[in-house]
C-alpha cells in the first residue's frame, strides 16, 4: 500500500502560505486569523495515522461467453477499520465496453461493515482478456492523506465467436461407420425407409410391411437406410483480412467456422479444424461438447500472421485430414495462396465445399462514403466474381456469403447442387 499526501493538503498549504505572506507584507493581522485554522489542519499531517485495513473480493458471473454477452463484475469490500472515503476503479479491456453504468465507485465504511459494488461489462469481440485488476484509493477523515493499492488478481475471460443459426448444411458424399444423422445407402437399422423385399428367415416382425403383404398375399418387409456420421474438416483462411474490428473479414469467417462446427457436432459428426495462414495449426477431428471447446479455443487465437512463405498442406498429418472427410474451406479469397491450396485439395480427390465470405461490404463500411469508394467497391466485386467463376470452371463447389444476408441462405445452395443420396464410406 502506497501512502501519499492528498492534493487537498497542497491546496491548503498554498492558501496558508499566501495568507501569511500577505499578512506580513500588508501588515494585516486579520490574515493571521485566516491562516491559523489552515495551519492547525496541516499540523494533523505530523501525526502518524493508522493505515486503513480492509478485505476485498472480486468475482465475475462467467468466464466463458459469446460475442455480445455481458459479464457481471462484483467487488465486495469488508472494512476492518473505519474508512471515511474509498474509491474503487477497474479499467476496461480494449475488447469490452461498459453497459450503461460506471467502472468507478466511491463509498464510506464503518468498522465491520461490508459493501458491494457491481457493474456489467459487454464483450464486444472474440478473444481472451482479463477482468481486473482493481485499483483502490482511500483517504483519512480530513482528506489530507491518501493510500493507494492495486489488487492485481485478475480473472481471465474467453469470448467465443457468436454462433449463427444453421439448419441447412452441406451433406458429405461419404459417411463413416458410427451412428449419426446422415442417411447411408446401406440397409440396416434406421428410420429412413428404403426398398421393399420378400420376407426372409431372420427378419423381424416389426419390419413387415402389412399393406404390401395384404395386397400381394405374401409377407414383405421394408428395408431402412442406416444413419451414419461423417468426418468434417473446417479449413480457415487466415492469410489476410480487411475491415475494422470487430467486423473484419476474418471475424466473419471465424463466426462462420464456429457456427458450422457447432451445427455438425450437434449432428454427431466428427469435426476438425485447419487454421491455414502464416502458421498452420490444426485440431484433430472429434465429437462432443469437449471437441467444440477445443475448436472454439483454437478460433480465439485466429489472426493474420504476415509471411511470404506458402504453406503446404502436406504438413498436415493424415489423421487431421482423413481421405473420406468433407472439407469446408471458409475464405475471403484475399490471397491467391489459399485458392491454390483448395485447388490442390480438389485435385487430390477430397470432397470439397468452398464458402467465400465477401469482404466488399466490410471494406465499404470501414471507408468514408463517397462516389469514389462506391466505384472502387463495385469494380472489386466484379473482379471477385471472375475469381469465383474461375474456381467453378475448375469443378469446385463455391458458395458465396454476403454478410448482410443469413449464412443459411448461402449454404442452402449446396443442397441443390450436391447429390441427395450419399455413398457409404
């Protein structure tokens, strides 16, 4: 705890000095009477008061939230000695904003009294940040002496990308052997009806199709398609970005990847991640709630790292990129190295879907409105249209998402172009 003289003491000392000086030079004895109580007050600085004694606890309502969520911060102070005046200040993180309230509080406490101060912080952007420390300043009864202390205990908060609602997803061409929500061409236990055939020894009674059996005079059974899961690998482009945080082109691609991961995991699929940028990071395919936390933690650190070196996907282990996986590449097509990477994946026979997030609207919003800006964005949109058409001529399935539209609208085009009946893996 640091002790210092309060600004009020310096102000009193200045006034007393001027009063004494004027009393001497102007021969006005009444000015001595004015300076006397000020000098008596300053004499209180000569004695050594006891330092304030208190206990402070700092709690938060949640340590894992989504973009736009609020975190309640509560600071409780218990005074062990009388505290005439106390000021609490908690600085804000660059990726957070204050919900109509103040991150500063002033209070007074009697010995043994406890007071609480709460305020809400809105998490505006994805990432990791710390709530805290809390700075405390206390004064004595006259306000002449102050004590300052920093409570450096901080609480880490993880802000995950905001999830977009998705019901329509690209269907994989190949499935795996585990149970899931994708309809397989193989017959077995399932709920999706398939072919009808004659009853054979070993068939269950519940499989009998009574309507066909009564019409044909013999027993017939209904065969059902099995439900299987699939391997999904999400490939994120972190080679370049445009726009202004927290609405850059990279932020939009991260939200799209997080939403796709949550939707596929809800369908019991195994989902993996490849962060393709200046450095290549990956998360092995897995399923369940724990897998989503792994993917979300990996997305928190997604950032553009400048490099001239083109990374090779051959560096990715085969267990991260299974041969029968559906690869969904999410990109803004700002760097041609990523286009070459997805062309290489398609040439190696991977089931590939490319989701292109348009950066034109993001750039337009970050620039001042003018006819020149509008013309430049329109020319850029035409150039990007040519890039997308070139990928489609190469046989790639390319979906385009404009951030002003729902993501599900862009993904719905994949269902119209891909086969409705999937093949078994």
